[in-house]
C-alpha cells in the first residue's frame, strides 16, 4: 500500500483584530514568539496571546486611517536554524497582505522570536517599518554569520527591551541596533528600566510607544518627541533611550 504524503503546512493570517476597515490603508502583521528548535505546530491561542493585546491597541489607534491588524500563525514553533521558518512565514504574510489589500504600507511587529522574524523579513518591498519587542537574538558566534542588518535600509525600526530581561539578552539587541544604525539612520531602541521579558510593569507605556511609532510610520502622524529624539540622536544615546513612566498619557490624541 502506498504511503500517504505528509500534508504541506501553510502559514495563515488570523482574522482582523477589531472592526474590519471599509478601506484598508495600512497593515500591521503581529509576529508571536517561538522556540529555537521545534517541528511542532504552534498552539494558536497561546501563540497569539503574546501579541493580541498589542494588535488590539494598534487597531484602535489606527481605526480612522484604515489599519488592518492581523496575527501571523506560523507553520512551526521553531526558528530551526538555517530554515528560519518564522522569518519565512513573516515574509509570506507580507506577500499575503499585498495580495489582499494592494499597495499599502506594512509594519512587521514581533515579540521574542517574532522580533527576530520581523527584523529578518523587514527587507520585504511592502514593509516600511519594523517593531521588535524583547527580541530573541542569538549569541555572537565567530563561526556563524552575524544577524543581517542591510535589509533594514530604508525602513523605520523600533526595538524595545527590558533591562532586567532574563530570557532574551538586552545587550544583544543593543549590539544589533548599533550595527543596524550604521546601515540605516532610522533606527531607535528604548530601554525599559527594571522590567523583565514580558514588560508587565510598564505594559501600557510599551503599547503607547509602539502605537505612536506605528501610526507615525504607516500614516505619517507626527511622532512623539521622545521617538523623534531617539531617531535623531547618535549612538549610543538613541539606542539606550529610557522609556519614561507614564509615556503616552500626555500625548495629544
């Protein structure tokens, strides 16, 4: 008896978070965390949970402009070495956004391993901005090529990391940002002092910062002064910008 072929796995986009816009003028693709190595399928509810609150905040902030926010559901839980499955799925998602909505700007916003996927796939021609929150980045290894940064040229990039993150090393994201800044001046990085990997202590500030950055990048809204300063400041100042407590409460809506 012939053995049945293993079904080909495909990535997919979740439903639009919040009311679906009548006309879509921009898209944010939310990339959940993952694992270094795993051939298993992600658990949809658990995987999406890490980015769903961010997606809802962005959908509310961009409702008037026609923002569509989707969670990307990966084929595999793992990055899986040179396969870079999560980055490939992020690039597929950008293709899918173009297929669905046409020539609109796309932001890739990822957390943990999804942050690494967003940075890798940021070179997609539809992507104009990238957000990486507490990104998982590999340790420096002289035997391996460093994380690529040239694909980020021409994109606006925001990295956010807690200084007490015990899961993903904030120093690695700083080093990455320093290299990326040499290829692209529109890179900034905010440090959330005393917060950990989940950024729970300053959750609202992180969401407000991300919304400010994404609305400015996708729709040309004026950026807040801290983000403007971080983008304009030379390294290391703009790459170690402290996220102030209460950020967002005084911003004009």
